[in-house]
RNA sequence: GGUGGGAUGGCGGAGUGGCUUAACGCGACGGUCUUGAAAACCGUUGUAUCGGCGACGAUACCGCAGGUUCGAAUCCUGCUCCCACCGCCA
C-alpha cells in the first residue's frame, strides 16, 4: 500500500498515477482519504491532550491517596475526561478503519520507466529470443498430443475435481517432477537462491500482506468452516489456498527488521497454486492453459531501496535462463501503466511460443513492488547500525509456471508420429530423450 | 482434542492497581584513561504516530484483541504462539 504521508504531502503524484493507470474512479477515494486523514489528525491532537491530562492528574491522585488526602472531587472530574477519551477513541478507530480500507484499495505508483498505455495492446515488447520451430507436418495442440501419449487426462481431472483440474500420468507426471527439480536446481546452484518449501494454506493477514486481499478476494480459494466449527470468524480456520508461492514466501519476513548485510535475500520455492479465475469463465478452456490448480517455481527477492530496479533486471534474466536452456522461443513485454498489476511499480511478462496453437503464452510475470508489499506486511531493514529501519523492496517472478511450459514443450518439440523430443538440458532429470 | 506451565526492551530477568513515562545484569554505541588493545570508569540505548521551521514536546506499545478503573505490565473476558505430559494420527 501507499504511504499515507505520500498521499497527504503529494496527492498530485497519486492522482497522476491513477490517471496513468486509467482508473479515474479512484480519484474520489483519494479526496475522501485526505478528508478522513485531516479529521483523524485533528482528533488525535485532542485525544492526546486529554490523555496527557489523565496521566498527569492520575499520578497526582496517587500521591494524594498515599498522603491520605481527599481526592473525590478530582476523581469525579476525571471521570468526565475518561468518558470523553473513550468517545474520541471510538471516532479515531472508525476513521482509521476507513483510512486503512482506502489505502488497501489504492494501487502502486508506476515507475517512470513504465510506458503510458491503456491496455495490453500498449505493452512494449522489449525482447525476442529464439526461432520458432518449423514443421513438415501440421503441428497439433497439446490437448491432442497429451491425450495421444496418455500423459494428460483432462476428462478424469474434471470427474474427480471439476473443470480446470488436470491429471498428469506416467511420463506426464514424471515431466512435472523433472521440470520442478530442473528449475529449482538452476536457481539454487547457479542463481544464488535459497530453496523454500512453504505451506500452501495461509491466513488472511498473509493474503493482505502481499496484496491479494481485499481487492482480489473473490479470485481466491478459501476454506469453508467445517461441520461443528464455530461460524463466527475464527481466525485460525480462516485459511486461503495460495494463488502463488509469493504469498507464503514474501510473508516469511513479515513484521521483521532485517539486517542490511543479509540483503538481497533471494528465495526460490516450488508450490502448487490455486486460482478461482472468477472473472475468466469460458476463456482458454481447452487443455491446461487456464486451470484452477497448477504448479510453479517462484523466485522472491527482498532488497534495499537502492538496488531493487537492478535486482528486477537480474530476476528477469533468471527466469529467461530457464526458458533458454529448454530452447523455447520467447518474448518479453514491459507492461504499460494501464495493464500493470495492481501492486506492481514495474513489471515484465515473459511469453513463450506454443507452436501447435501458434500463439504466445505467459509463463512468468516479473515484478518490482518496491515498498508496496513491505509496508503492508511490515518488512523492514536497517541500512546501517545507527539508522532507522526502512521498508525493504520486494520483488518476485515466476521461474516458471509449469502448465504453459509443458504446453510449449509438447507443441514445439512434437514429431510427426505424435512423440515428443525432450530438450537436452532436461534429459538428466527426465531420464529419457523422448516422450512416447 | 485434553490438562498444566509460560510469553516483559537486541538478550537474560525483576515487577500482584499509583513511590515504574519497566529495576538490575548482559550486549551494542560514544567517551575518559592507554603507544595500541583489554580492563576499569562515565554516558547513551527500541518502535510507531501526531504537533513544531527547528531545538524539542506529546501519545501509544510489556504476545494479540476487547473490557473494568481517575489510573493497568499488574484485575476480567476471548484468542494466538511456545514448553511439558496425555489422547489421536501419515
């Protein structure tokens, strides 16, 4: 979330950001926020003055009592003051709640290097890599290849769970396992990431910390209270399935003050990911392009404020390295302000080529959130021993998501007989050079 | 799931309603002394918010959230986490 002080002292920067993001509807929220803040501060001054009186006089009452003197009149007067403090506290709590809820809804401010634009059509393609494969036969889509090879079972996935859940079988299952190990090994041994294996269920506070809630709560899977549970909002059972490892991994350091010498902290984590895709019914429903549960290796970085944009570039390079080793053609887009993720200040998307469908598929989104998540999750660091703590910058990028990578591998490396070659780099993990 | 015991500053640890805006110790930082270091001695010590141009001042924070009271680390209610034992369990 944004710093309230930034909004207070530089509201034009915030309004400008909303305009660049093409979200003019939020401008009135900024005005409301400024009014609430003004009255919150005025009330705070009054309340603190009364608290000061309370503290002073209460000490005096203590002294009188010790000296066995009469204090009834003073106590009667202080009862009034206490009542007034209670009323002001209620007002403050209410105003603070409204302020926080607005702050939680306001998006990050796009970095100056982010291009203007209203939609994905205005994203800037900054890189192309690799040559698209050519075939002397008609290449097939992955759902045909997968079914033909017996490695992908969409229908049974639907039977046991519902639409949007896939079953991988035999060499398909092995391919999943091989890819996960392959990617994690590269990130940990060559890119300097520490491997994390986090929970897949997290509490509400963690979801707020990384920014999935409140804005995207409808896209999240949430555990229903079990039979016999209290229905009245028991925090311990208010759990969400993670939509990405970003949530548990970033929140590892929530409420902490990190040592500057430890930065940057770089984590890589494999997790399953769960997404309701609430607003996307009917889109890309064939195959495993858009599913409710998928697997992903995610990279997360905690950096100082000075280095985050450099770290952003190397994070992108780390994601690209995976795809390059698998010999898959890809392109990188710099997201325009209008298409930029709610919580991001700058974001690259990496799309790989799927030869069977002849289209680009997003497999990685590489974002710098600057202090947006760190402020929500309260993750700070001390620049040096004497300095006051500052918010870290958090970044993350997929490295990479599996289903679309599998699609691309199947479709790009398919052969006329329906078998699929396995890229060289993956063979030690997969144990074979062809999927038959 | 059950029973009992805990949670206090960077760490250890005192503190059962007012003489505590948390004692004492350790650590850290600054200084004195010293050729240098150690020891000793002196001083300092967290986080956040608000007010002020500023020096500075005020408020809040003793696991979390409410409550009682003129006044709460201390009393009450709910919750979380940790430790021990019991039960269940891959």
